[in-house]
C-alpha cells in the first residue's frame, strides 16, 4: 500500500478554540484532513492573548487498483 501524496497544505489560525473547531470542520466537508494536533500559542507580552493553530492537508485522489 502506497502512502497518499499531499497535494495542498494550509495552517488555520483562530483566537478561540470553538472558532478553530468550526473552521476545521468546514474544511473537512470540502475534503481537507487535519494533520497532527492543535498548537496553542500564548502571547504574554500583549496581555495574555491566545491563538490556536491547526495544519490541514488535501491528499491526492487514489486510483482503484484493477486486477
């Protein structure tokens, strides 16, 4: 079995966890898949501002094996 090839890559960023979840789900309906886990960045120099990140990818469509 071959590993599917990634054909597109994006990083989604939101400042609320719920907003990121909603955005990821909307992309998944368009054929995107999450890659890895959520990353969280806490900016303490600007008043404890938090951002959430999620990488998403699209894979190359697999052709069926005809035997």
